[in-house]
C-alpha cells in the first residue's frame, strides 16, 4: 500500500509533473505542516485531490474510537489494508499533546505480562502506516499542536529498526518535530540501541527493564536470554557516551514479583551506574498473566526506597485504564505530575 508520507518532496514533484510548480508546495505544506489528509488540502483543486486520494487511499480504517479521562485520552483501533489491527493513543496534557504509536501489528518478544506479547506477532508496519497514525492524531488534536511522539504502542520499535528511524527522520525533517520530543521505548535490543546511538539523533530513549536480575528478567522478558543485563548495560552506556543523553528505565510493578526489597536494591545498583531515571508503573492487568500490580502503598514505598538510594524516580499513573488503552501499556507514557486536559476542544 503506497503512502504519500513515504514520498520525499522531489518524488512528490515528479508525481505532480504537469501541474503548476507551486502545487508541490501546497500539497507538501498541507500534508506535513498542517497534517491534513489529502481530502483536507483545500488549497488544491478538487480534481487533483481526487486523483491523489485514488493513488493513496487512506491506510487506516477506524475500527474503534474510545475516550477516557474526561476526554484527555483517546484511543483508536485501526484496521489496516490486510485486516491487521493496531492501536494508537492520543493524550492531552497542560503543556503538551502526545501520541503513542504502534510500530508493529503484534509483537514477537513475548513478554509475559504484556497483552501484545501474549497475542504474538502479525507483521511489521511500514513507515507510512506509522506516520499516518501520527498525522491522524495530529488532526484529532487540532487546534492544539501535537508535540510529542512515543513508540509505546504495539510492537518493538527496534525490531522494526529501519522503519522506526525512517519515521523519526521524516518527522524531524518534514514536520519539524525535534528528536528530543520523540521517545523510542525498547525492551532492550542491545545492538539496535548502539546502532541508533550512532545516528547522532538526540532521541529520548526508554528501556523497559522490569527486573535487574537475569533470572527473573528472563522470565518476564524472554529477550533477556539473548541480551542479558550485562550486555544491555554496555548498550546503555554506549548510548549515553555517544549521544550525551540520559535514558530512563520503565518498571511495571508486579506484586511479589519485582517489588520486593531485593528488587529495589538490584534496580538501584543497575540504574545508578548509568545515572538513569526510573519510571514506575503499576502493572495493568492482562488476561494472560494472572498476577496483580503492586498496591499503591507499595508503589509509593518502592519509589521512596529508590529516592533514598539516590535514584531519580517517578510514578506514572494509569491513564486510559478504563479503555484498556494500548493493551495495558498506556501507563508507561503517562506522568502523574502533569495535569490532564481534553484533547478534543469544547
Ligand atoms: N516494545 C516496546 C514498546 C511497546 S511496550 C517496549 O517493550 O518497551 C510499551 C511499554 O508498556 C513498555 O515499557 C512495556 O513494558 C509496558 N507494558 C507492557 N505491558 C504492560 C502492562 N500490562 N502493564 C504496564 N506496562 C506494560
Ligand atoms: Fe513487545 Fe514491548 Fe509487549 Fe514486550 S512489552 S511483548 S517488547 S510490546
């Protein structure tokens, strides 16, 4: 399926040969600056809109559209051309508007506590399919401007490395979105973290750690058998030294599994050697994993324990839980410190 978002400006110009030269600028501006769908670019003639729409049919069909948190969180389930489904979540805050995108339909990593992991892998998304999620959300957010993109929806973005980087580059170059405002969340594909560091893009990196003990991490995150904590540590260090950027660890607190004093000690040791920030998320329950998230008291105490050990730690709230947002992953992108405000005006 071709997506107009996979075209460079020169490629678009080739497509529009025969049209006045300024049409290229109009279409480009409509697509990237205004985030319009082709039908919405009213500066160009209707016939041209129709021709372009025929060539680039919308690749996202809305299969479901729900909101929660009094309109501050909105989730779409999109059906793709081949029937695969993905999720995209838009979150409004006082100071920013963030979209959480999927990078794959399903995921092959098989993390036990994750709904996407439980469902398995369907396929990689194309750059166009990821960019269209961003642009769809940008339109829904208007008149507020979409300010942040996080790869925390379905899939492992670094397992779809080339597409993820292509999306980042296009958002940066064509949309003017700073790489700092784009967060790549990874389960810890060590060589890909290093490869990404070498691009020199000042992206925000979040590593889903969940355990700082090889035995228990391998249970939660099977990829740990391939890239154990020592290897992941090397990659994180390389990231910091190469990009000059800090990173953060995501830690979904699971009752009796990774919220004990020993877990606290192991995490503090691991995080402090990398001067990493820790984001604590109470586990969102999923059907395939019969344990509970830690109690709010335990979450609070765990954070205090980290702070007492000199670690920078925040607790994230579970935004969108009522709409089962992003397969229970949404918690990871939501920060309790920021006030939620509706993404839909009025
Ligand atoms: N594959 C990437 C990005 C998508 S998952 C990754 O794993 O980082 C986004 C985040 O949601 C990750 O931090 C993941 O660990 C977290 N997550 C997955 N299932 C969850 C659940 N049931 N409760 C809380 N967080 C969850
Ligand atoms: Fe995949 Fe991330 Fe879920 Fe693990 S947590 S299965 S890597 S989406």
